[in-house]
C-alpha cells in the first residue's frame, strides 16, 4: 500500500445527524462542517417562565425573555413569594423609610450611596475597618510604623528610643540601625545620631562598597 494513502471513513455529525466522510487519522472531528460546529457552540434556546416563549438566553441564570416578563412574574400572586416581595425598612443612617426586596436585605441597609458612605466613615474606622492590620504598617517594606492615640503613625524605632531616653526626639535626631535592618528594632541595634553624622556614616559606607549616585 502506498505510504501516502489516506483511508476515509464515515462518521455521523453530532449536530445535524448526517453522515460525512473524514480521514481515519483525524479522530477529533465531530461535525460535518464549520456551520454545524458553530451551531453546537451557540447557546440552546430555553422557555420563558412567564410567557412560555422560547428564546436564547444571554446568561445561564436568565429565566425570562424580557424585563416585562420578569416584572409580571414578581407581581403575579401565583409566583409571588417572600423573597421577591418589597418591604418597607428604615435607613440605618438617616432613618428615612424606603422599599427594598426581601432577598436584597443586608446587615445594614441604606436609602442612598451618600448615607452608605456617611455610615462607613463613622463606623468602619480604626479597629472596625475592613483593612485593619493591627495599627501597624511597613514603610516601603523597611521601617515599621505604629498607630498613636491621636490617629497618626510613628516609626517604631523612634518610639523605642524615646521610651529609653524618657523624652521626645528632636527632628534633627536620627535613630540608626546598626545592622542595617530597618525592622530590627531591638534597643541594642539602635544608635542615636544627629542628621549630619548619620548622613556622613552612610556616605562613607557607600564609598567603601563602591556605590555612587548616578551609576
């Protein structure tokens, strides 16, 4: 037999059901044409729950052919349930009465976006905030900052040095980390220096290591 010979066999199209010829070595073929392959990938029609008309849904969760049918279904006494019933509740921020579907109720409900924002700014702050991390954050992953009673943040190594000295540090005073690790805030690793001597120390270290600005 010629090595270039290709045997053709018959297969049944999964979309239209007709038989078609295909090479035996092409095992992935399931459809007789591109049209049938495209139709098989398209969404299948479903029946509208309200009116019974067949339609192609845009989403898997779609049950109605139009917003009109969806509205009729909510007001239909036969299909109306507690979940899709409008109930009157009070806004947790301003106290105004408004309507909301029962299945849309949350722990806290608001009549507007403004009321939601005002309530969040009053109640979800500090330790109650969604992103609360214990009042600690890392500056550029180098220095540790701790939250103070007045709401501001302060570098942990300065707080430790102030407690050790029993006084507040001046703006010209710098707490130097001896081992170069800004997160190692043990007292034996901290050294109090003025701004000028601290800058001179790091400049000397860069020259010794061959690190220069502009490289």
